[in-house]
C-alpha cells in the first residue's frame, strides 16, 4: 500500500494557543451542535469511527445472509441479490477508509479486508485462453481446484475451506499479495473475472458456479461454495472485531480518549491528506489512467469503482466536518476540525470547504456517468485509451482532490497543525 | 596494507575540519588542501544537518515535501509500482501482473520496508524478510537464489540461518570483550551448488543523489593500488564502462538499471533492460512455455520508479542534540580514520532536476569497494569476496539495524567491530577508546 502507515506525530509548539482559542460552532455544511470545549473533537472522532464500522458490520451481515440464500438456492435472482448486498456493504466501508491512514492499528487489520490488487488466479479459475500462455502452471494455481496447495516448497492442507484456513492463507508464504480474504475475494467469487477489458460489462460468473451436483459449471462447485461462505464469515468476524475496538472498553476508543486534541487534528489532516492525494487521486485514479491498464481499478470485478471513489471522498469530508449519515439515515456528529479551522483561519477554511465540496461533486460525476448516463460509462471504460470524455471526468476528479490536498496543507500550516506526514505517499 | 595506522593521512584525505559548517563550505575541492587537516576538537557542531542537500527532511523517508501536491501526484505511478504487490498473470489487473514464476517477493516494499532497511529472517528464508542470496559462479540457478515461486512449482531452495558460533572476539584496552556471532547458512530444501552471498535490503536513502555523482569523481577517489600508501585502496567495478556504485558490492552503475535488475531478479518482472521473463535457469517444464514476448513493466514504468526513488527525502541528521557528545564522537570518528572510506562530502553534478543538481551531500561513503577482511568475506575463493562498498551512513540513526551486508550486526558497535582488512587499523583505534569515547562515537553515528 503506498500510504505510509506511520504518523510522524510531532507535537506542535503552538498547541496551547490552539487549545485556548475560542472555538466556534457550526460549519455551513453541517447541522452539528456548537462545540464548547476542544476536547470533544476526540469524542466526535470516536463517534464517527464507531458508527461507520458498526454500519460496515451491519451491511456485511446482510451480505452474509444474502450469500446464505444464494448457496441454499443458487439462481439468477439469488446471485443478483448477493451482488446487490455486496455493493451496499461497500457504502459504509469505503467511508471508513479514511480512518486507516492515521492509525497503524487499522491499517494492519485492513489488509485482510480490502487488499488490492488481489491475486485472483490463486483463488479460482481464470479465463481459459490465458492457460495456453501459462502452460501447466495455470491449472495448479488456484485454491478452489486444489485440496493440497504447493507454494514455494510449502504444502498447505486445504481440504476443508474454513474461515480459519482462509485467514491462515492471508499473506501466505510471506507474500503480501497472496490475499485470500476480504471484500475483493468475495467480489471475485460473486462476479468472476471481468473479461470485457475496457468495453462495457462486468464479470459474468454464472450462478451455476455455485450449483450442487450436475448443474455445476467450471468444476469444484462445492469448494467454491465453501470458499464464498468462509470468506463472508471471516469478513463479518473481522468487522465485529473492529467495531468492538471503537466501543467503550476497546483499544481504539481508549486511544482517542487519551490523545491530545492537537494530535487528533494531526491525525485528521494526515488521514485526509494521504487518502486524498497518494491513494485516491494517485493510486486509484491517476495510475489507472496513466497505465491505461484494462482494469487497474479498485472494485474491478463488479464495476463498482465509481461508488468506491465517491464514498472515499465523502468519508474525508465527513471526518473534516465531524459528521456522518448512517446507513439508517441517522446523523451523528459533533465538534470538528472544520469548526476550529473556521474560527482560526476563516479564509483557509473556506478554501478547503469549497475544495471538499468540489471533490465530492467531481467524484459524484463519475457515479452519474457510470450509473445514470445513456449508455452508462463505467470506470474501466473511462480509462480506455481514446475516451476523451471519460478521461476528462477522471482528470477533473483528480484535480479536485489535488486542490483539496493543497487547501488542506495550507490550512494546516495556518492553524499550526503538523501536516508533514500528509506529504508522504 | 601498512602495519601502522597513520592518522595524519586519514585526516588529509577526508577533509576533516572544524565542524560541519566548515565541512559544508570549505571541503568541496578534491583533494583537500593540507591545512584542512587541522582538526579543532572543541568547535561545536552547529549542524547544517543537510545530509542530502535540498532533499533533507526530518521524519520517515518519503517523497520530498519540496514538491507541490500536483508535482507529488506525478510520482504516483512510481510509488504504486514500488509499494504495491505484483500478482501472477493472468490477472484482471493486467498492469500489475507478470510476477514470477520464480521470485523473492511480491513487491519492492516487502524487502525495503517503508523504504528503509530490510529485516533478517530469524530462522529461514521461508519467512518474509529483506534478505536475499546472490550466487557466485555461473551455476544453473543464475546469479540469485529465488526462494519463492508460484503455486505448483518449486522454489529454487530454502536456506536455514543459524547464529550460534562466535567468529570473532574484540577486546578493548579497558578490558571490555565483545563476542561477534557470524550467521551460518545451510541449504535446507532444494539445492545450491554455488557459494552464497547473503545481502540485506539497504535503506533507499538518497539514491538519486548518489546516481548524480559524476563518474569522474568516483574515478578520482579510487586508489586501487594504494598509491598514496594510506592503507586504503578503493576500487570500483566497471559496469559498461562506468564505475559501479549501487548495491553492497557496487555492481550497478546507474539507478534505472538497478531498478530494472531488482524487478527482474527479485520479483520476476521483465523489462526492456532484462527482457527474459524467466531467469535462464528455469528448467521446470511449466516455465518454458511462458510467453516471453511481452515485457511485464514498460520503460515508462521503470522511469517512474527510478524518478520516485530519486526524490525521496534524506533523513535529517540530529547533530545538534546533546551536542557535546556528538561533537566528541565526530572528532573520534575522524581521528580513528573512519572518514577515509566513509567520505563526508560529495557533490552531485548538474542535473535537470534542481533538487538533485550540484548538491553538497554527506553520505559518509566514497561509494568504492574496500577489502574488509576475511571475516566479512562471503566466499572462499572469489576475488570479490572480501570487497564491499563503503556503506553510506546517512540516516543511520533513523533507520535502525540490523547492519552490514547480511544484517549480522545488531548494534552499531558490532557493525564497527566487524570491520577488518583495510579498516582494521581504524578498528584498532576504536579498541583504545574508553567507555566515554565509545559512547560518544556511537552517539554520533546514531545522530546521523
């Protein structure tokens, strides 16, 4: 992952002056209550993180139940429902992502859930025509087809595909891209490879890949079923853990109770800066565009990348503004960095506020093009060589995020929040 | 090698003068004029701390904050190819596939952790680490042992590591004895006929600056036959007519080739520089069928990674902290003759990138190879076995150990005491240091 996982947490010499400043209230974009003491920026941080991870858990449980239905009765319809549940599960999770950059505890954990790129050929079959190129090797690659895995001189007993097995395979043989679990593993199982390149269409795995008995397509259906079930179970378990860590008694809850407000501000700046520039604008958009890779995109099997980017962006705005709308519609929030910024450096604040609005608007334009234009243009089509409209949409979003980063750095400087970490990739 | 250490010669060569300010301003000519040899012991270091010129910055190694967000964005491709794992072909992420079939790791990052130094495995190469083995001789396995492979095929070998034998005991004049443990390697799986040269991933500090040192400067520093009789030779390998400077043995002369080599040998990623997908030793029936027509990483990709690495920050020295001890350590460092090899001042040539151009830098290395004695040798008979490139010492304090080419030294003191060969005289000086002096020297090193 390009984002460095460490915060260069140097405390600010002017921290005390920050603390003693009169702290203002509302930001225009939020309905949050006026803050009375700066300490409560910690509370807001905890509240937002707890809510967004709990939402991720709730949505993952819904995915788990849809997967249960799919496996009980594989059909066109039950597969479509499971896919829809997966998409919904991404909504809160992508908004949570901004939290990981300033928190090595989360960053380490999240590898199991959201690692990318995923070595899909290690999990299940990939397109036949590739096998010619691969010779004998191709057939031996994947876990679903092979009860005994031979990797780098190690033999792994994979007869029973359980959550424990999948967890133990995470980064197996000491290799960090040997990712066997998480959202993208499940995504690959639900959609299959997207063989359409930069043309329209996502993965087209038939529901019969999960059929029992004679209807089974592509072989090893029972193992594929086991895999999907195990990976979903593991996802739920991992989210249960993270969600609990933000509740009272959890380590991350305690961490943020004890951090100084200045450090919380530093973390917010670091998080937003890292996700904004290095990860989202850079890794996930510019690299995809520049490499002109057929599908160097984040949610590549499902063609859900536009939403993924949009919710990432929204997550950053949430954190800055100290607000979050839960999946049930409830709003949570409180005193925010935005509030402090507005009082101390109104102009710099205004620049950032507008920049964030613009980023949300420009990533929303990706969503509009992908979902609602006629014909829809998905992210993988936008990055295709020669697609000038697609390219312009992405470049706009990238530029908005660059401006957002510049505005953030300018603001941080002005209100004496250490932002050196945010400069890193 | 002369039997006696002559401090004056070292001082002359290494341009040691009163503190770093003077180092910066007056020590750029080479060779320095003799007056610069006068070492004033009491001048405090008022610390320019600009180890890597304009790229110097406190904090972790990262893309330089000198660049604006828009400029930093230009380096996303390089950063991505360095940090993100590569996957096996075929993959939906076509631009990142091509891994293997034999390799050492999935990404550059997995050895150069956070752009810093790699770790050594505690027991065997089955663990993920930053240690790899290069091979002497033209054996079936090529020039590097690949300890990973795609599923369904065998890796070349696994190596077990033990560190139970005392190889060397160093004794200080005040009676302190330090036992030094050498790692022993045994092939535990597969086979290897060639002799092994273990190498630990070095921190990627200032590689763009080192790349911008003029070839002629290195030629001028070299003294292969020790004409000046100071006991220090200094050679380089000629790599396509250019002096080598990268890697523990200076086996690559320019950064882009070093990067291409890393992709090829370490990850199994082919490029225009090293076009064969499989190392030539791949004999398994499965790998001969792999299509070699396509290169896995483009020229633009190589440029992007080299460009990214070139503009990483160089950790700022902390030479003003507890200045007195550090100052004393600096004096001891030069007095012992360390800077004969750990050259303090280098200047980069003109470069199209201002951040790399004509920068006065303090890598504490002459980038040359030196005979470091039998204990550090990695093979019985190879002529290169005793020769190692002077390890740059910048960033020493902010990156942690383990030290030396195979990570055998857990502490800075151990690293120093392992020095032998041309550096034996310097070590003998260090062995006369009392505990206060030892502490001061180590404090100085840790402040770099």
